[in-house]
C-alpha cells in the first residue's frame, strides 16, 4: 500500500544488548529511515536503567546495582 506504520517491539526489552539486536535487524531489513522515532521506538522505562548501567560501566569499568538508578 505504501503506507508506513510504526513498529514498537513488545515483550520486555529491558537490556541494552537486546535493543541493539532490534536496531540492527530493523536497519538491515528496512533501512535507516525506519530507525527514526516516528516509525520505530521502544517502551524504554526499564531499558533506560540498563543503558544507565552500561554507560557507568563504560566510564568506570564497574557495574552498579540497578537500584542506584532512578529508572532501574
């Protein structure tokens, strides 16, 4: 039909590693245009906590407990 509908994967994507798998899949199959927020997004409340932990690990070399982050 040529009409684009957005995609929001469901099923508890709460880890940054899982989100990267979806991003790679969408980019490889549908192209960069589909990575924009009007067509593709995550429900990010628990994902945000894991991203915070990953960033802290990148900066300090250590993981912190999930409860130390507001979104975790």
